[in-house]
C-alpha cells in the first residue's frame, strides 16, 4: 500500500524486502563473509588491532585504506565476492575520496572495468564530509 492505493501482489524472489523487519538482519548475514574476506585481505586500516577498513550500514559499504593500491585490492575483493554471490556493485553509485595529503587522487580506482569517480565531498548516510577540510594539520605545542 502506498498513498492509500493497494497494488497487485508480487513475490520477492531475490534480495530482501525494502523496509522489511528482518531485511537488515538477513542482509547482514548475507554480507558477513564479505566483511571477513576484506579483513583477511590485510589491506584495510587498523586502530590498534581492530580492523576498521570496512564500515557497513545496511547496503552502504565504505572501504578505508592508507594506499590506493590497498584500496584497489579491497575493491577487487568486493567485485570477486559479488560475482560469486550475485551481488552487483555499481560503479556509478560509488565514489573515491582522498583525505589528508591533497593531490594524491590521480590514480584511477576501477570497479568492474569502470573508473570510480573521485570527489571532494562525500555523502554517507545523509551526512556530507568535505575531504579538504575534515583533516587539518595539528598545530605544534
């Protein structure tokens, strides 16, 4: 039902129902092995011994790496996982952003043989993060 109108009934034959109570849980079970593979690749970033190279919320995935080479390898892990488990990662809905040193974004990141666009401002879960101003050099004490 939408806006007081009831549509015809249809079956969901793949994926999960959008807005379904169990959908986030079922998707997390489905995607859990991808998170494990990304951790095992060793290409993410770490805070101490904790891997934080992959941040997942619902169907939004953020990959974090200290190098373009490591990030490309993580994207390749996602692409390979997607082929095995029928998940299509869409390059046109993906973005690359460089935080910290500027001028380092001249390396094209590829997903499914398509260049992922590089941006200066990222929107994640409705919040805009400006790559040029989020990190500032600390002042000497």
